[in-house]
C-alpha cells in the first residue's frame, strides 16, 4: 500500500487535477504519464477505504502509460485525453476487465470487445484506471451492490453518494481520476454530481451510442461524463459523442447534422447570462421547512437571485403537469423494457463465458445461490417482479409511450410559449439520503429521462457544516434545455461555475499521497468483502424504484 506524506509531493499531484493540468505537467516535462497514472492509483490504494468507490483496477494501466510515454518522447503525443486517467462505471463493457454491474452473478462476465464509448475514450488517449462501484445493475440511487458493498459519500460518511453512478461520483470527488463515466436512466448521471459537488451532462438521447452498456431501458438510457469542471465535461462529451451513428443503437440516427463533430470545449464560454430567459419549475421544489429540504431551497433561492443580478430573466413555471413524482408513476417505462434489453445483452456474441444468459436466469441464480449474499432477488422489488412478467408487447406500454410523446410536446410548448433558453430546478428536493434509507427520495430527473432532453448539472452550494459533514452536504441544480442544445447548456453551466464558485473538495481528499513501489501495475481484480454491506441491507429489505 502507498502511504501518506506531509512533505513535498513526488511526481504528479492528482488532487483536483483537470485535463488541462495533466497536459501542462506532461507537455512541460514536469511529469511522465507513468507519474500521472501512478499518482492516481496511489490515491485509490490509500484512500478508497474512505468511500469504497472502486470495484477494480486495470492491471494494464501502467503499461498503457508507458506506451504513451514512448509516444510523448517521440514528439507524437496526440488526443484531447492524452494520458488522462478515467474510471468507468462498471456497466461499460471492457475487453480486459469484467463488466459486472456490481452483481455477484456477473463477476466472471468478461466481454470480448470494448463498448464504443470506451473505444472513443482510448482513441483520444485516455487511460482507463478501472471500474467504479454502482447501485446494483444501476436500478436505484443508493450505490450499494452485492459485489462492491455500499459506496460512502465523501462529504458525509453517514450518507449515500447518490446513484446509480455513485462510485463514479465519489471517485471524481476524491480525486481518484480526472473524470468518470456514468449512465442515466432516470437520475443517475445527475444525482451523483449533485451529491458530490460535481458537474455532469445527460446528453440528448441519440448523441452517444449506448452499445456495450448493461441496459435497462431503450427509451430512457443515456451515458455521459462526470467531472470537477465544466470544461472537462465538455472535452469528455466531445470525445464520447464522436462515435456518431451506430447501427447497433438506432437512436443515434436521430442526431442532426448540426450536432455532429462538435468540439463542445470551444462552447463553454460562449453563452453570456445577460438577457437569457430561464424557467423555474415550481413543482420540482419541496417548500416544507426541514433540515433536509431547507438547505436545498436556500441554495436554489440564492442561485436564482444571483442569476437575476446578472441580467437573467426568471420565468416561474407553475403548470401542474410538472410534478416529478406523478410523471415517474405514470410514464416510467423501465418495467416494460428491462427484460427484453437485458436478455439481448446477456445473450449477445461479445459476451461469452460463465454468466446467466437471460434476466430470468440472472435472478434465478441470485435467488438460489450464494447462501443469501445477493441483494437482487425478484421478490424484493416490485419493479423487477413486474419486469420479469411484462414486455413492450403489453397493451399498457403503447398507452404509456403515447403519454411520453404528449409530455415531450408539452415541454417543447413550455419552451416556446415562454421563449425560454433553459429551465432550472434542484436535482433533488432534499439532501442526498442517509445510508440505510430504502430509496433515494426527492429526485427530479424523470422529466429529461422521458423526453430525451439534455441536462447539465452544476454544484450550487452546501448545507450547513455538521459533525458528520465538516463542510456540509453538496447541493446541485439541473439546467434543462431543448434537444441538441448541449453547447448552450454547457455555456450556461460555465458561467454559473465562475459566478458561484461552489465546488469544494472533501476535507480528507485534500490529503497528499506519496507514490510507493506498491503501485507496480500488478493490481488484481478487487472484490470487496461482504463486510462493506451494512446491516441496514439484509436480504429482502431493500426497495428499488428508479435509477
């Protein structure tokens, strides 16, 4: 294990590092790529016990760094992500690391090819450090899994990190990587960003291919990055969206020519706030006074006041249609699409080897094997039970899809009739929930998930400090736009990043970590033991309701 040091940093300082600081250190000769990668790996080895964010490390990460160093020495370094260390949520297929979804039954599920998004990251020069924990199979927002246990919020060890991409969010907050990838079926790129004082983007459905990602819903699934700065989000989005049309994910055929081959990093400073018309969804707030809701409302009110001070025209949206709980209950289609999507994934040719070949087999394995270790058992979850029995052939499915189309048209009309540039609301009506809670309550992500609209999430503040949360619990805001307007949303997010300066690192993550000889590239697959699953999660008590 690497050790902490109070003295001078050796090699590269990974704390709060960005794409630009990595490249400055490399191209100025201050560090090698091996220095950079070793620095992040040392942090994981030393500090992961504080958050339990990481499931596995890539055993070839240092060899990959050495190859890039040879390229750098030859003067041939190219790629916007050259030697940028990245963690992947463990539902992204990788050819050299198992893709488990955090599920014990998929421990030996080894894809033979990388997901297109992973290929794009590697082609841009990124170093894949390994896989981050997630809520099991990405089905909820608490970030607890039978393989990885409970991920802990870096800012408050009594709280979850949001989810389902909670391991990715915690890893970025703790400076275990420059950025991480996530997936989002209802809230899952945005919830961890909000709960970890980070930035993220849920792109328009169809902007990035979802091939090679453990699926839940064709209608609702998207993928994207989580990072400490808007610029890093924009660079990562540029790379991930460069895939373009993918015949294996026909949603990518919807991408207009104007959204192809965009360098989003050039757009982050091109949206002045003055004169923008921004809607506020009143129905996405919980105005009850409590220790869990009041900090969110206070942070939102301060942010709205700051926007007004910059010349933004705030437009209250009072339409009762915008009720996140009602929308989720009426139109969430995961239960109809989950089984068919998973059956296709588990039986696909790029996924041979020892694993269940259908969703029914997966849950049967969990129900009968492992002496009760598994978290995912059908009888626990009404959502899963329904998914095993339902399909897109269900007559109700067509009715629900018609409702989604009506909701999408209503949202477009709200933008048009109010001449809006964007709509804002808190990502979560209350602070991220405590470990042991049955579900991640109060989240507002369903509107974008169903309509396919893009959303940028930005940190806007913290709750008051407490014994459990020394600098407070992070609070985030969603900025929703029209389809294919990612560039505008990133520009607004960049302006807010500079205006609010809300991002702060967790106290313990500010620690200097010295690189030792323990970081030698021979790191095996990590299987955290079951002691990481708290007593709050005995088999049969956890309730899944949405990602």
